[in-house]
């Protein structure tokens, strides 16, 4: 049986519009996490520490830095909606 966990992440996006004025919008990103990652998300075994690195307590490993993950999400959003 493959574990699947579905959840939504809300991210505030700040940008300048064509008129040069600052804008803000909230992006709701649907996430499907499969396998071990899905199981860990369901169990809540990962958290973000002060250094913005995920600690995976099940595997005992540090994961990707949060800014990198957010940049990848922004890139995916831009590709889809621009």
C-alpha cells in the first residue's frame, strides 16, 4: 500500500504590477505527497528549525532549505499562469 497525503500550502506573494505599484496575493498550492514523504507528512515528523532546514525525525536527515522549496513553487506557478 502506497501512502498518499494531500494538503494545501498558503503562500503570500508580493510583486510589482505593470503600473509599478506593489501588489499582494495569496497562492493556495495543492500538494500530493506519496510514499515515505506522504507518510512523514501525515505523521507530522518533519518540522522547520531556526536555520530553515527540515528535520526528518524518521530518517534522521536534514531536508531541503525552505527558501529553495518556495522558489521552486514560485517557478511552477509562474510557468502555469504566465
